[in-house]
C-alpha cells in the first residue's frame, strides 16, 4: 500500500530534517546548555512564532540536566544528554496539530 504525502506533509518532513541540522549546529556553537536554550528560543520563535501564534521558549534546567520547551501552552522536557534530536520531531508534531486545528 502506497500512501501519497501531501505537499504540506512533504514540507514538514523537509523542515524536520533542516531543524535537526540547525539544532546540532546551535549545540556546537553554544558555550553551555543555557546559551543553547537562548539560541534555540531566538531561532525557533522567529521561524515558527507566527505559525504557533507565540514564541517557542526553551529553558535549561540544570537540576535534571533537561531542556524544557514551552509552546502552545504545553511543556515538553528533553534530556540534554540524549533527547535533543527529538525537538525537531516534536516541532513537526505541533505544526501538524496546529494545521488540523485550523482545518476544523
């Protein structure tokens, strides 16, 4: 069974791949996780802020060594050591959810 993706779904896949690359680039440029969180907030708020009708906020919580993402009134916690690549996938999920809400 072949499932044809819509143009929007193809764009989401492309953006997810680009976002994953940007996350790795920002991580490499950052002096620590606090700086990384600030850079992520700046970048993704500019990129998706209008789509999400607000900012995409990232904070570093040193106690648990976590990066916390707040967007659309939801909070998602990513372990700084091994879950940061999942941020791109979560942004894609949120964008799909927003698209479905707009369609209803």
